[in-house]
C-alpha cells in the first residue's frame, strides 16, 4: 500500500504504520505532512480487461483519458496543448488547443483558440472557440470572440458575445439546403 507520508522521502519517525486495509470498503484518501493527497489505485478484478462487465457506473467525461489541470493562481501562456482529453482551467491559460473537453472554473480564464467536443464555462473564454458538440455557459460564465457550436445551453446570467454561429466549421455529410422558390 502506498503511504503518502513516504512520498518524496518525507516520513515522521514517531508515527506508527497505519493498519492495512483488509476489508472490502475502499480506503479514504490521506494527506501527508507536506500537504500531498494520495488516493488508492482502483482495485483490480477479473473484469479489469472487460470494462463492460464492470459493476461500477460509467465514468463521466472528466474521468476518462489524459487530464491537465491548471490550478488557481497559475498562468500558462503561449503554448499549444496537444494530446489532452480534458483541460480544467482554474487559473489563466493563453494557448491553442484541440481537445475533447474544456472546463473553465468560476475564477478560470482561457484566451486563445480551441477546438473542443464539449465546453463547460463557469469563468471566461476569449478568442476563437469551436465546440463540435455542446457548449454550456453557466451563470458566471462569459464567452466572447468567434464562437461556433453544435448545441448551446446558457444558464440565466451567462454571457455569449461576438461573432456567434450555430454549426461547426466542417459541414456534416448528408446535409442538404432547401431552395426557396
């Protein structure tokens, strides 16, 4: 079992080892004296290679794949973010990215261009945003710039301004336009 107080070589000599968790209930996360949180790895079972046979509920969009979290008071500027399934912005990001999901917290801010499947905006987005599936702007959210979206949900108080158009940049096959006579 991983002990968080041994992480990075920090260990208090007068602290006895906690008993190992032999029961069927999951272990709680622990905090070391350095303030790091360690969570136990998910248990492996005979269904490890067959996710459909698992009894656990399907993971939500923010639990799948690679995830980058830009924490509060962090500024990330002038980058291209690639191979990131979910970007969580709690600080400030100035970047170009193409991803599956972006989540901007109430105090978070993103400036730049992004191609996203699903965007959940509690904070601010300024720039060029293409949302292929669903754009959700919460009451505290402010989105401005060149915005393209498949579907949009705006909570009362949410703001959407700029060059806003329904539909993504790439046309869908099989769509036809009716002529008016």
